[in-house]
């Protein structure tokens, strides 16, 4: 028998008897001994317990597969996330062929103020976020001056993919009327989900795409309405950049428009230049 083989049960029983007799001998001779508990001695002679048969493992329940683009495209509208998923898989117009990322918009899902631009540019297409380029930085400064953080408002566009000349992804262009008609239902669903207290349309394309009105210079600063929601048309931040950016005449025109928005929301006007200032 090799050292690794288990001892037969009869041999174990004999060892148990020897241990018991030796313990009795030590006790009768008054020898100091280490007591071996009787239960341990008896256990040596017991037959080994039967090992339970290994339980048959049930096949693992397959994990739910992620929704395919087709599933996402047919999902009923149920909120901003659902709209964003359907935008991500949209192929309804030619813009999807050249986009890097869709730009559904982002911000507070319970925002009381919604800003709407015309469409993503190169920076937005690369990051998948609305208004993150130079125009977005100017918009951010405007939002902060109004007393908000970007996270307090929601920012979106009329179209959710970047329009470029000849679909070459080199030079931006305004979206066509067909592209706007195709994409506007997504924005309409977002507005319904947000239920903002006011909307700011940034630039001529946003005003035409949402309201069907033309003439931003004439409409700027004049309240309009979209399905019962007050809409303030104003200049696009990129137009302000072409005019010199902050602190120039065009900027203060927009700032006066934003003061009207703050008043409509019941928020105090920040300290500094007011609408009545020259």
C-alpha cells in the first residue's frame, strides 16, 4: 500500500482498539498522557460517509441580447433616452452615410429652458454632443451669465447629423428643407418629453425648422409660440463670433433677448448690463 492510498476500514478499527487499550494502560500505570477523545477514537472505526452525487448543473440562462438597431428604431417613444436610441440608428436621410456620431442633444431632462440650434458641426460630430465647438463655448458663457449652468438647460438641434457640402465632411452647410422635415419629429418628441417653460431658437435655420418662419433680423427678440410654449428667436452664436463675439453690438442684442427669457421664467436678471442699457 502506497502512502497516498486510504487505509482499509478494518485496519482503522484495529488502530482505534490499540489506542483505547494504550490509554487504559497509561491510566492504570499512572502515566501522564494526552487524552484522545472517545468520539475521535470511535470515529476512526466508522465507515466513511457517502459522498453526495454532484448536482447536475442547469444550463445557464442566456443573457438578454442588446437591442439591435432595428429594435431601437421601432421602439415606441417613451422619453429622451428612447428618442436618442432611435436617432443613433436612424437612416432616414443621406446625412447618416457620412456622420461620425449622431448628436441627439444633452442636458437636464427636466429643464425649464431649451436651446435649439440648426445642426452639428465638426466638433459635435466627433464628440456626439451639441454645441461644444467655438460657438458652443460662447453659448456656455451666455448661459452662465443668465445664472444657469449648462447642466441646468437642454441643448439640441433641428437635425441630428452633421450636414456638409457634397457630403464630403469638409465644410459645413445649413441642412436642406428635406433634411429638416425628415429629422424634426425627433426634436418634437424631445420637446414633448421635456415640456420646457421656454424655448430659445438660435439662428435662422432653427427658427425656420421649428416654426416655419423666415427673417431672423425681423423676428429676433419677438416672442413666438410652439404648441403653447413661448419661443424666443435670436441670433446663432456663430453669427455673434463673426461679429466679434462677447461685448459687441450683436451680443447685446442677444443678451436683451435672454433678459426677456429670464423674465418669462420668473428669474431675476443678473447684475450688470440690462436691456435698457445702450
